[in-house]
C-alpha cells in the first residue's frame, strides 16, 4: 500500500492528454497517480454468435480503434513519467478494489451522460463518499452540461436544434485558455496485488487472424486526431465554407468531410479544443457558414443530441419514449438481413453497407440513404434494428447521436416529412454518375456499364453476360420494387401519424396491432 496522497484517474472516453480537466485535477497535489483503464469483457471479449466479428457489444473495427487509442494514450503517459494501468473485469468491482488497495483519496473521471455510466458512476460516487474519497467528475466530453440546458428549459430538454442553440448560448469557458499540455505527472505508486497488464493486442483478446480481414483505414488515438485536425485547419476556405448536408457521399479515396467523429466519440479529440480552433479560423476569414450547416454547427448538433438523450427516458427505444412516434413497423427479419448483409439488389445501398462493414464508417449522407431505405423509405423495418447494426459496426458509434439520428431518419422524432424519401437509384447517381464508389465496394459490378450500374436488373442479359454479372446469380435481385415499396411506406406512415395524433401520442401495443391488421387488410383488398 502506497503512503501519501494517491489519485486515481479512470479513463473511459476522454482518451487524451490535452484539455483533460479530470487528469489535471488528478495530477495536482498528489504524491502518486494511478491512470487506469478497465477492459470490460462484455465490450472486448469475442462473441462468436454475433453477426460480425467482435464482442457482444462492438464490432472488431471499433475494438481495434479503441485499442489503438489506448496504446497512443499509454505512449503519451510514458513521456510524462507515467503509464496506463490496464485491468480486466467488471469496471465497478475493479475500481472499488483499486480504491481500497491503493489507499486512494481522490477519484477523477470525465462525466458521462449515457445511462450505463450514470448508473455505474452513482454507485462509485456513493462508495467513494462513504470511504471519505474526494470525487471529481467534470463535463468535458461535450461543450455544454446537458443538465444545465435542461434546467434552463424548465426541466425538459429542448426538442429543436434552434431552441437548443438559443438556450445554450456561448460556452462559459469560450474565452478562457484551455490547458493543452502537461509537463509531467506524479509517479505511479505501489500497485499491490492488482493484476496490471499492457494494452492488449486484438489477438491477445482472443480474436483469430481470419477475423481481421476488414480493417478500417482510420487509426485510433489522440496523436492521429490532432494530426487530422492540423491537416485540414490550414485550408481556411474549406473550413469556412463547409456546409452540411452538402458534400459528396461517394468520395472514398479522400472523404468529403473531416472524419473526426470517431476521435470525438472516444474523446481522443476535445470538442472544446475543436470549437476554439474553428473560431480561430472564422476570425481570420471575411465570411463563413453558420450553424446549423457549418462545422461549428455540427459540434452543436452533437451537444443537442446529447442533451435530448440525457433528458428523455427510454430515448433508445420506441416504447415508453414520449418524443417518439409509435409506428407499427414490420417484423421481417429476412429484409433486415438482406440490408445488413448488402443483399438488397440496389447497388448504391449495398455498396454503403459494404463500406460500413469494412471501414466502420461512411459519409453522413450515405448513412441517411441506408437508414431511410430500411425504415420509412422502402423496407418498413423498425429503426431499432438498424440502430443496432450501426451501433455494432460504426467506429464512431455514439449512444446519443446514433439513437438521435435513427429517430430522425425514420421520421419517428425531430423530423416529420415522411414523404421525402431518398431514392436508392438517383441519389447516388447525382454525385457519382460513373458508379466508381459502387465498383470499389461491389467489385462484382465493376464491369457493368455506367448506364446500368445503379439499376443492373435493367441491363439486357447480353450486357450482364459481358460484365460477368448475371442478376439473380452473381448479384441479387431487388428485395422490393422501390416505387411500389415507397408508396406503401408513405401510406403506412400516414396512417401511423393519424393514429398518434388521434390518441395524442398515447398509443398502446393493442392500438399498433389493430393498425397493423388494418394495413394488411387494406393491402389485400388493393391486390384483389
């Protein structure tokens, strides 16, 4: 047991040195500092029953990205005279053992709004309080404290971006200087009987070489995040003129966006530092885009979703979620599987799903297309099912933002113009008429002439033969006809909206069953 004052810095997200107030507090006035990361087997251990390589909670690309981020953090800590102490087990149980064994009198960790961490953190704070241990848990993953915004709004989260921005105003720390470096850290004390390991490799976690085929081109870590930031910030015109939702979703050699989302997700990049960097650029240019479409506007979108998620019980599901429309989605697992496994027969949709599987990332407009297609556009499959696939495969999968976007794109909340549907044929063609993106991610179609690449089923058999791609044999037939399917989806959405309005949102399971039966009967009558 170490003597003297000991601090424990528990890393979860916030995997960085720069602008890390929890680390700063942990290292101040401490004789010893224990920087800890706990590997939770639920998140890291292989689960062979899952539909893709990875654990029960995360795909392999995100696990790899996290390990790279931890290795980079360990390297940075070593330069400061410390290192990352990696432990394994249930985080709550492991942390309590550490606090007891190491005679800790100060526990520091970044505040987290996710329900899992809210519950865990309350238990840890309770134990620390009973043991006389000081706890410091600052808000540094977001620009604003979601609880403050909700309090300003009378106890409820604002449900529109505009009202959020008005309530939020400017961050309190906007004009203050962020601490971007630390010169040294206190030494690590005696670790006693605790089993400490290095950051493991993918193989050491129990994965096999055969599972490592699909590898994202994006490397994890604070060093990589700052490098990416420094690469595009000098291009002031691009930063100043950035305008979402514009951008080319088919650009894959050089993505038409920052690709900073996974670094923000894991806290390898401080959102506060990014915010200040953008404002520095804006001060140097004559004019720039404004929120909600600007780059700074994207950071505010992130905070908006964090705030709504934090203040909305059952935010991650339809049932019991007061801001979510109750819709009788179809239970058709074969359509979900076709979408997930890139077998819809629509090359633009399937290419995006292949990119998701291989890279763990795709452009935001590509995400919009496949989410709309699965839900209200064509297949009428529950948004929660699509959310689960994204949650698993995306390297930037973020609980608040992923759920928020699926609620939005399925017209279940936030956005209600369900008649506006992304075409699985014409939308991609607008950006990439030659179909280079499709040819790259679906090589089976690489020799298909460009006039047929988005609709290969329309190609004469002689053309399919020459392209070595027979539809129905080498590449699947379409699972639905877009025109008829989208018309049917609009009809179902219209009926569901009318039901929600009639019952003032208090739609029961039985109400949904009745509507589902009515929709099926109407469809049968139409066929007759």
